[in-house]
C-alpha cells in the first residue's frame, strides 16, 4: 500500500457551501487540533464559508480513501492589501509529521485568489514556556518553511469564544517563487 501522505495521495481543493461532507471532515479536525480558546463555533465557520473573503481548502486522501479529509486551511483575503490571513490550518493527528502541513501551506500559497500575496499567520507566543513544547515546535515548523516573525508587534487575538485567547506572534510567508517578504511590513 502506498504511503497515504505521499504527494500523489493528497489532493487539495477549495471547497464551498455546497460541499457539506468536506466541511464536516474539516470541522472534525478543527475540533481535535485547536484549543477551545481559539475555536469559532461551527455556525460561525459555516458563515465564513459562505463569503467570498474566506478561502477554505481541504487536503483529501486519494486512491484508497478518496474524499477523506486529512488536512485543511482557512484563509481570509485582506481587502486593500497584498496579504491574506491564514486563520486556521490543521492536519489530522495521525497524519502529522509526514509533510502534510508543509504541503498545505503550499496549497494555500498557490490558490488563485491568494497567489502572490503575503500570507500572515498567528502563532502562539512560546516565550516563557517549555522551549521544546508544542508552541515552540509549531513556530520552528513555520520558520523552516521560510516564515518571518514580525518583531516588536504585540498581538492579542480577538476573542472567538468564552475562553481567553493566548498571546500570539504574527509570522509572514511568501512562497520562494514570489518576491521576498519585505523587512518593513
């Protein structure tokens, strides 16, 4: 059996409100990988899916398990800016560590409505926490992809639930094929 995370076995596509099955797969991963303090309600995500400003991408298993959602990304196109905010990205836990996250970022950057834009990412501020903890590993992952942290920016995520959101850092990503991220953003 082929490795289900090989490049040929994850198929990325943008979904819309007519694809309830893919949304359900995306939402199951979302609930599993994001803490309550960072999660929006299912209804709010569904409303986001129904607007042109938001881009929902799923990575689905090919071949044996066609249509099974393995990973996803939700990005918001920022009007009047050459940027988009990657609000959420998740990989099913049993698929993490196999390159699906890096390929998902690539799928976001190559989505026609996002291509050429700087992709902004919110990442937990790991300072004062375990240097080998999940937050530090997540930030190291994005840095390996070429993301740059916007230094000196104090950022608190707007509340999306009753729980207080964690302190965050903003990182910027632009694919190698595009112009580099300018130092002064």
